[in-house]
C-alpha cells in the first residue's frame, strides 16, 4: 500500500499567481477577481461562498473586473454569484480570454460589459440534466438528456411517421423514463428564468432581455456551439475586444491554474488509486481559494464502476497576512 507521504500533491503556485494578478490589477481602475474551473469541474452553488470569502477581505472599488474561464455547471450557482457580486459593485466587466460556456455564459451575462480575446467564446445555455432515471451509457454511468435533443427527436419522428404511427412518446418511453422528460421540460423553463433574472441586474429593456434569453436557450443546434465576439454582437450583448496586453496576462494566469490542476493520481494497485486534483480557483489580491479532491478510488468489478473512499475533498484557503502566508482548510456545507 502506498504511504501517505508518497501521494502526489499538485502545486499551489500562490506567489506566482499573486504576482501576475497584481500586475494585471495595476492598470485597472477597479478590483480584479479570477474564477477558473478545470475541465473536470463545474460551477456549483457553494462557489458563491468562496467568492464571499474573497470579497469580504478588502475595501471595494466601484468596478469589478472578473476573469472567467469555465465549461459550465449550475445555472442557480451562476445566479447566486451574480447576486453576490452586485451587492459589492455597481459595475462589472467580464474578461473572457478562453472558454466561457453554458452556465458560465449565464454568469457572464451578469456583467455590464464583456471583453473577449481571440480565443474566447460563449455558448448556448439550453439545459441538459442527469436524472436518477436517465439512460445508462457503456460505462454504466447516467447520461444527460437535453430539451433540444428531445425536441429534435420528436420533430424527426413527426416528419417521418408512418400512417399507423400514433405519437412518438410510446417509442421514447422505451429509452427515456417519463419522469426524465418532465424534469427536462422543467429545467428548460428554469434556464430561461435564470437567464432573464441575471440579465435584469443591469438591463432594463424587458423585450431585449427576453430576446437574448430565448436566443441563447433555443436558437443553436448544439449546446457547445461557440458564440464568438461576432455572434455575441448579433445577439445584442455588449461586447468589446479584450486588450491584447491583458489578454496575454490572462493566458499566463490560465497556464498557472492549469499547472495547479494537473492530474495528481497516485496508483496503489490495479483496482485502487488516490486523486489529489485541484478543480477550481477563486482568487483576488492576497487571497486564493481552491477546491481540491482528496480521495481514494476503488474499482468495484461487480458494478463495473469506480467508487470513492476516504473522501477528504474540500476548499482550501491561502491568505497573505502581513508578510506571512497562511494556508488552511475552508469548510463549506
């Protein structure tokens, strides 16, 4: 059995990211916060508590510059973060150098202005859910089901139905449980509601709000369709080119976060390993919070799946107090 001292630990890079954040902040007329999630993570409701820990640590200026890099997650989490940020700042400007998809697009809609780099994109925000009764894939995991996929399946059925066919649902129910269909429809209504609420924090034109919300929720053939700056302007979002110097520094910051989030697996034997991966970061000047996995995994052959054991995953906090760097666990229930 591998000893605890031999378990791989990813780098925290506090000094490196802080130096870069201070260089970025030096030329801004407001506060700067970065919010970064790895490809193996997602926006969650609890992330708003990590934001609050950063926000309460210092006096605030009128404007917030928010660097966002994320593939998505919880729309409710995005709304909670926007609501919190609006308690502290009159104006929010989003910096988007890379991907800002799904629920992260929801989050960025809460900004007064969006500044996008050459590699940046938003995405459609049509909702997909993974239900307890969802279909199972080849790896014995539940798959997500989206309203867009269901609508297109029904549309195809209607366009190719035979004279004896009655309705598509008898065929759909063989693969997708009726409760999953109901949950997907409810989630779509929720997605539109969340988008509308987030936009209303800074937009007063209700017709424009509804238009943008409906376009993002239903107009794209793919959930991952990349909405570049050109398309974002067509939708009606307030978008500008991101300053090249800032964009380059944000890409440097992304490299550091990516290094922090490197896979930190320690193999014990063919059926057991330990995972110490850092999944997400919320960071401001002199304070960094990050969520780190800290768990064992065991392959349960009879179920053909990996199951977690000894899970000590948690948020961690690194804070500069005077000249001393203090690191501690940060517990969120």
